[in-house]
């Protein structure tokens, strides 16, 4: 980077006038192994950046570092900041960058470490809707069956609270310079332990989603071919187990890919796919099955299951900080949230009411399982579910795989062959879990209560550690979130144990 402008003064902030300086920018409380960054200034104006132990947290320093000087135009300053930011993005580990653009309920992603969200506000709005329009929509009619019609009020309440906590995340990002992701907020609030805790929960959420994808694909394919079965090594495999294995083998090569660009484009269509499934559901109800009144007003015994499912529907907070950071006008972020949550509430409520009116108390954990397979609308809906699974499984699993690969210290262990082994092992593990616990609704309720509730309701109030808010408000939201999470987790585990027993 060079400029022909005449330099009048160069004064590195906090140092004597010297063309070279070495900084140790991040305190031990923020990073276990502080990076060392060297800046070499030359005339005409140039900048050479070198360093060791460069990690994701170096972005915090590099994006905010200042050099005070006086030149005739600001062009050099612009080039300087662009160069710094570009270097910081290239220095960010891939798994952390990938985590910025991956969500459990539906998102886009790429293995490139420099991928960013669109900066246009209208694209941010569509991305927010895409994040929230996920597989949880399939289970909302079952949630009405479990909790009763009045449980739909929780869908409204959770939507309002989740939108509010999304705004809290925005305030967290504004409270400290350089914050871009959810783990960044956790690190500022609680140090490295906070980053680690939130990252583990986010990875667990992604892993649970992959298990759900396997269950979803096997259940829907087995409805088309219900008589499928086979004996293997003296063990009989029923239709869902056979299709779980076949589907996983089909998905496995997509997990080995380094460039997930095509899958990213396919996953963007999740909103359209969700709308298509709604149309197929209404088609079945109007032309074939009809609508029937029934159900209970409120079932307190099973209400915690509904709570977990509803909270899973709004699990998009891991991605919200990155949408905010990439917006051209971040001040419009609250309106993006309101629009996204409103659209997804209408979609979820419409599916919940229509699905339960059509199938009643016989509704399955996924409403597509109730759709008569002889009708074209049913086949379209089931094929849509399978396409969603194929397009999103690799995108969802890759952040976890990359994080494990980065734990390997040797360059040899980071080879492509070892990467394939790690990813294959992860895929097989999701298959085993899906075959051992093939209960779509209860696994979703468990993930929603244990993981999504923490990310959506509880952790956004860590803003108190960054910038004080009303203590009563903090304690109320934290306590309510923890109690609901505990009840939902307990109920989900009991139901899963009952099914296994």
C-alpha cells in the first residue's frame, strides 16, 4: 500500500516517534496466548503487518488500532483501514468465521474464512427470515397437540422476548468496540471461559440439528416406502433405520467438500421451501382431508414439551450479531428483527393451526408424516424436506468439524485425509444418535429447552456484565429463562427415556 501524499507528521499512538513498534494488545484475561503484532511504517506511506499467535481476537485490535498523522487527503487513511481489516479477516480461524454465518435453523455458509453477510439492509432482512424459518416449523402442530390451543400464546410471548433479546445483543455489540460474534460478547463479559462456554453451546446446537436432519429424512422417506427392511449381521433394520443409513451415506460426500458454495445457495431457499410446504399442507386440507375441530384448551402436563419446540423455532441469535455487524445502517437492525420475527410468527402459527385442524390428535411429530402419500402435494412436501436435509446438513456440521480440526497442532494432522476422517466420524456419530433416539419432537424439545433457551433468553442478559441494566429486569429474565429451560429439559428427558424404555 503506497500513497504519493506528502506526510507532515507520523505519530504512533502511545509510543515515541519510531517507524517500528511491537504491540501486545490483548490482556491475559482476554486471551491465553497474547499475539505479537509488528507494524513497519515506511515513506512514502506504507504499512507492513506481521505477527505470531494470530487468532480471531486479533481482529479486535487490528480493526481499532489508530495512527495519528496529518496528510492532505484522507485517501491514505481509507487504504490503511482497508488493509488492516483485510489482514484481520485472513488471520481469523476458519471455524470461527464459519460459525459467524451458520445457524441451526437455517442459514448460509461457506468454508472461506473471509465470507461476510451482505451489507444491504433488505438482504439482511431476508437473511433474518431465512435464519428463523427452519425445521421447527414442521413440529408446531405437534406442539399444539402436546400443550393445547392456549400454548400458542407462548409462541407469541417467546417471539416478543426473543426479538427483545436480539436487540439486547445489538446493545452488547455497541458497548465494546470490535465485537462481531456471540462468542466475542461472551469473552468480553466473562473472559476466555465465556467464549468457550458459548461456543460449546453453539456447536452442540448445530450437532443436535444434524441429528434432527437424519431423523427427519429417515422418517419422511419411510412413509413413501414403509415396507422397506433388511437383515444385516443378524440384525433386522426397519424402514426408518434403513433410510437413515442410506440418507447418511448419500449426505457424507457433501461433508467432505471444501467449497460449500452450491449448498449455500440451495440453503438460501429455505424460506421458499417453508412456504411451499405450507401450500402443500393447505392443498391436502382443502382438497382431500378437510379441517376438523378438536383438541384441548390447555395441557399443563405436556406444556414443557411445547415450550421446548417453540423456543427452538426462534433459535437464531447465534447469527444475529453478524447480521448486525454487516449492515450498512446498523440502526435499522431492530426493524430487521421485528420484520423477521413477525413473518416467522405468522408462518409458524399458520402451520400450527392448519396442521392441527387437518390431522387433529393424530398429528405426528412432523406434519408431513400425516400427509397421504398417494397425493401429489404429499410427495412434493416430502421431497422438499429431503432437499432441505441434503442442502443444510454439511453447512450445519462443518463449523464443528473445523473447530475439531483446529485443535490438532501438527500440520500433518490437518491434512485433507485427516479432515475426511474427522468429518466421517462426526457424520457416523449423528447417525448412531439418530438411530438410538429417533424421536424428532422430543429431541427438538430437548435442544430447544437446554440449548436454544440459553442462547435466546438467558445469555443475552450478560450485557449486565458489560453495561449495567436494571437488576430486577435482569433477574426476572434470567430466572424465568432458567426455570423454563429446566422444566423443558426435564420433561424432554423423561419422554425420551419413556420411549426408550
